[in-house]
C-alpha cells in the first residue's frame, strides 16, 4: 500500500466488542489516514455500526485499543474517553444512520449548536455572554459566518431560517454532514450517508465528500452499502463479515478479492458441494 | 357525533336533512344519559324513599343542548367538507399565523405596560393588587420551571421544593442566622441580603437533585423529582429543631431599602412625607415581584440566545446528537436544573416576605402540579403563553372564590372554592381537545440570517423526560 509510510489518523487495534454471548466485532485491526476516505463495508449485521459506535465512544469496546493521532503529535486513547469528550477534544464527528438533526431548530441553529464548545469558552461559560461581552459577540459572528459557509457548501443557504425537520431527506443528510463539519473534526465518521438518496443525489454527495477531503486536513471514515459511492470515492476499503476483517486495501483490490465476493454473493453451488464433500470426508475420517 | 363529517353545508345553503338527523341522534343520546341520572330524584321522607319526577329539568337541559348544537351548525361549523384537504384552509391558517406574528412583538410590551400601571388603574385597590401579586408569583414560577421542562425537556414534578428552599432560606436567615452573625442592625436589609442567597441555595439544591437523576428519563425522572419534592417537605415538617416543624416560622416584613413600612418616625411614609397607608406595602410587594418576574424573563431570554440555551433546546430535541457534537449533557442538564431552581428560590423568598409566615403546608405537591399545568397550558418553551396560562388558571381560582354569589342556587353547604380544581381539570381537557400543545405553540428561533420564522410545533420535540 502506498499509504504505509504516513502516520495514520486513526488506528484501531485488536478491537473486540461482545454483547453478552454475541461477538459483534472480533479482533479488528485497521488504520485510517489523513486526507483519505476509508470505507467500511460488509453485509448486513457485519458489525460496521458497532465499530463506529466504539470509535465515537457510544460503546466501550470489550478489548483492543483505538488511538487517534492529531498531526501535532497529540494522541487520544478513544476507548477510555466519554463520547462527548471524544467529539470535544479528540475531534471526531459523526453522522447517524437514521438522521439525528435538531428538527425543531432552524438550519442555522443546528450549525450553531455544533460550535457549542467554542462559543461556550468565548461566552466565558455563559457569564460573559449574559452581560454581552464583546468577545462573545465576535465569536458568535464568526460562528454564524462559519455556519453560513457550510450552508453554502451543502447548498442549503436559502433555507437557513427554516426548521431542519422541514427539509427533504437528501437535504437532511447533507445538513447532518455540515453540522458534523462545523465541529472542525480531524476524523469524520459517516454512517451510510448515501442511504435513501437517488443516483443524482449520491453523485452530489460524492462531490461534497471529495471537496471536504481536499479542502480540510481530515480523514473520512464511512459505512456504505451503495457501491457506486464506495468504489467512486474511497481510497481504502475495509471489508467486514461476521465481525471479522476479511479484506483490506484499495477499491480495485477489494473488488477482486475472492473472500469479499464469497461474503457478498455467497458460495457457488459447486464450491458448496465440494465443501460439503470435504466436511463429510473429514467426519468419516475421524470415525475410522 | 363528528359534526364536521355530516356536511351541514352544501354550496351556500344548509344541509337540513343532515342537521335534523344529527339533532335527533343527539336527543336520543342525551335522553339516554339524562333519564337514568336526572329524571327522578330520590327523596327520603320520614317513612319511605320516594322518587320525585323532574321531567321539566330533563327537557330544559335537552332544549339547551339542541339549541346549542343548532347554533353551532348555523354559525360555527359552516366549513364545507373537503376544505381541510384543499389549499383554502392552509392559506387561511397561514394568514392567521401572519396576523399573530405581526401582533406578537406587541403582546409582551403591552402586558408589561399594563402590569406597571395596574396599581394606578385600580386606584390602589387591595384585592386587585393581591391578585396581581398572586398571579405574578406563578408567572415567575412558570418561567423558572419553563427552563427545565420547556427548554431542556426534563419533566420536573418537584419544582415546589426549590420554592420551599427559597422561602425557608428567607425565614431562617432573617429570624435566626443574620441576627446571630451580624447583629440585629442588619435586619432591615434582611430581604435584600437573603434574596440572592436564597437563589444560590435553591440552585445548589437543583444541582443536588440533578446529580442522581442525570441518567433517568421520562417517567423515572418524573417520579424521582416528585419524590424529591416530598422529601424536602417531610424534612421541613420533621426537623423540628431547625425548621420549627409544622408550626412554621413567622418572618419579618420586607423593607423599602431599609425603610420599614410602618406608621410614625423612620417609616417609609414618614421619609417621603406622605401619609401612612397599609396599601403602600402591598404596592411595594407588587413591584418587587414584577421586577423579579421581569428579571426571570429577560435572563431566560438572554440565556436562550447563548450557547447554553441552545444546548438546552438541542438536548430536548436529541440527546445523542448533542453528545456526538461534544456537548457535555451532564453539565447542560445540571445548569438547567440549577438556573430553574434559582428562580424558584427567588420566588420562594418573595413568597415568605409576602406571607409573613412559612410552614411546610404551603409546599405540597399540588403546587408543583399547578406550576407544571401553567407551563403546559401556556405551551412548552413559550414565555408569553405562560403569562396567559397563569392568568387563566390563577384567575379562575379566584373566580371560584367569587362564585359564592351562586350559593343560593346550589345545594346547601356547597362551597364553590372546592370547585377550583375542577376548573384546572376542565382547562386541561379543553386544551387537549383544542390546543394540545398549549396556548402558544410556535417556537421562535434564537438566531437568524434573513428573517425570523417561527417553527411550527409539529417539528419541535417535547423532550424525553
């Protein structure tokens, strides 16, 4: 791999997550690199969202470590941090499979909430803000500018003062990405960003993600079922099946990997017969 | 009997067959209900139990019901069927919304101006000033609870606990601790010293309540807050050596910045060279609670526009999304509890000064329920709505006191004051039917680029607790 020389933004090592007797993710190791899009794919129930929830702190992994490196040498052990601290300090932002916008708040307000921590400091933890300190007013103006900037990028600026719940589905997806980007993340985790989008919208999404990758010092990790998105934009693909990594590499490599084809398309009838014959032979062999 | 479905109006005229059919059905249902309940009254005479027929009453009630229904058909339910689906209604609704939006900015200043002038308008009438104090206290409590329930979406059934903390803070500090610590010279200023302390104490109790309930949601949160309210009350009753138990504490009156309201030298009237009148104290109290309520209003309004307020509302909308954006939801909930409790504490301190006496009896669960009813009736998160709800509920309580003029028509021994809870019940039922989200349902955004468009209540969530 060409990326082997770079320092990864995210390194997941021997990640295992068990729910009671069920092992959702077992011994998963992979890296995500700066200014790259890493796709996490796999059949339904392969454990992709569980990996996301471990990285963003919504689950505490049973075993293994997840480390996030900032370019300046700081690194964070995500498996030991609370979910909101991961977002606040380690700068990991995420979107959700079933969109979670603040539907009763306007688009602009949604993006202002995303800048909560910056504004909180600027408002002197509310005290300065109550008395209208200049510092806070400047910070608020900057936050509105930043929100405007992102609304323009996702082409929702005309609807800035409408409630988020009023947007059509595809726009809500884009707004959620804009909201995540307003937290200035180092790692952006997108959980099925193209789900429910029509081909034109997912082409637009590809463009947006490419733009985000090239304009920001950021690594994007995405879960996706839409292969046109995965193959079209990702630099690196990790394939999961039953919680285990079965393939890892660039899209072309993964596409032709027999293990991936087997996981997605099932085993051919002939192969299955052969496997069954092998199994019978083994069983017979053990007896005799 | 869904009246609208019966299509009473066919392109201009009334659909008389449908109306008559409905009136016949109505008569049958009414008679079915009335005959067993009203038609015969059991009368115990000296020797036997007899039935006294009351058919006139039955038919009077029936006539009233039919007349009302006919009136509704002719003048109210005139909407032709299918309107609900066509664009007509929505454009009408939009026009109506535009009208209220235009009126919106004037409502609050008008209310404040009216509140300021009330003692002058009524010419210093003791009863109306008392009622004003009473309503304003509940407006303030409603605004305080609105932070917790309306903005942060956390259902708090024990809000009266903070009111109690504020009231006892004033009572105990002014009678026991301030004289003990600073000597009696400080007493004229007791109210002004205690007010911020009461707020602080209540806020810290808010945090103390907040901690154990952080992980709870919905029903569980409601029950724990309910229990907290009861615990405070029971402690006040049982910790005799500290709170004087159920006998309560007499507290000194507030002063006008050190000038007591009394006849003779050194009093308020003497200082300003006017004649002493007891009403001066009540007018003073009225303006104190008005100032406190306005403080609550403006601080809350300011907080809504700060990151903390947006975080409260975001928390109500979606807690998980908040955490994914790096918002410390623990602190956010605690600040909501603390600031809501602080205003409750201020109000409690004022209450103690007004009553001149505190006892645990004033802080029963029904008080929490009334404050919550005001917030819900006003519309969660809406400050103006709460004013109207407080006027409606507290005003109707007073109205029932006045209803004693009907005493002659009611069975002997009926005290109309006992009907006041019926008023709250009726208000709630009517509200659920006609305005399920309260008087004011539209949310005003805290920040905007081009124009401030109110958010419809369909999109605003009510919170998970």
